[in-house]
C-alpha cells in the first residue's frame, strides 16, 4: 500500500531570512507548495520579490488576511472583511492563484466556527474565492525543533493530509529538508492540489461543511407582545 499524498502549505510569510531557503529546499526536492501570505508584508519590496520568486517557480500564492490579527469569526466591526481579505487580494494582484485561494486564521491551528464571520463568508462567496483549511498542524511556530516527528505522524495517519508549516524566522525551517526526505523515504508523495475535505468553499460555491466554519451571532429571543 502506498504512502500518503501530502499537500504542503506555508503560512504567515514571506520572510526574506527564511522563505528563499525554503524555496531552495522545495526546488531540490521537486515539491510544489502553496504560500498563504500576509497582505501587509507584501508592501515591502523585498518580501514581494520573494513571493514573486515563489510564483515563478511554480508555487501557488494565497491570501492569509492583511494583518493576521486573529480569527475573523470573532469580528463584528464594520468593514473587517474588506480590510482583511479584499485589501490583501488587491495587494496580491497578479501573484494570486486564479481560484483566489483564501486561508482563514485559525488561532493555533484549530478548526471551527471561529474561522469566518458571516460578513467574511459573504464577501468570499461574492468574490468567487476558494477557502482552504488544513488537516495537519504540527505547531512548528511554537516548537521549532520538535515539530518534525509530530508532522510525520500526522501525515502518515491520513491518505491526503494538508500540512501547514510556517516560513517564519524562528529556526523551524532548518529541519524542512530532512523532514521532506524522511516523508519521501516512507513512500509519501506530494501533490499541489487540495482535497475536497479541505475546501469548504470552491470558487464562491459553498460546500456541505462551510457552516462549520462560520460564526453566527446569537439572535435575541422573540419578545411576546
């Protein structure tokens, strides 16, 4: 029996001190990934240049909000969806994948209704976006040296894992090459596309699980008159 088919993704970049080395590893290993970037980081020409390199080398670029200031499901301020999603999409411009990939902020990798507000859901649907979630989160941002065994186990437990790593300057990505080699040696392969289970919205069309990721405000009880 074959190993898992892993979809590899990176969140919260680009970072000039880290992302180019990640791209070097991916090129050497023949792996194509998706980079879900923070919109405000692309205002820096150096960081934008790194994202442009990733796109030129065949990686997909997705939207991971403008500020990464927290899950959108807890937001009720007017215009938050425009600021966090549309502003990033405008900044991405030609870097964006044609399906307008959007990954919500999870707040520690958790899945649930905290991911999206109703305003965010409606904006994403109107704009024809594809919402991308995940199924393997080894916590490399909080455990820069201990994440590879966790990631290896999480990937081997699934047939089509979507793995989230972070190209951040905390030292975690120095283990990337050895980790990918171990996965490949185990029989794992890599795919760039995302399985349906991690696509609650595709090109603006809601999937059956979208409601699990949208925070619906509590409605006041009807007042008997």
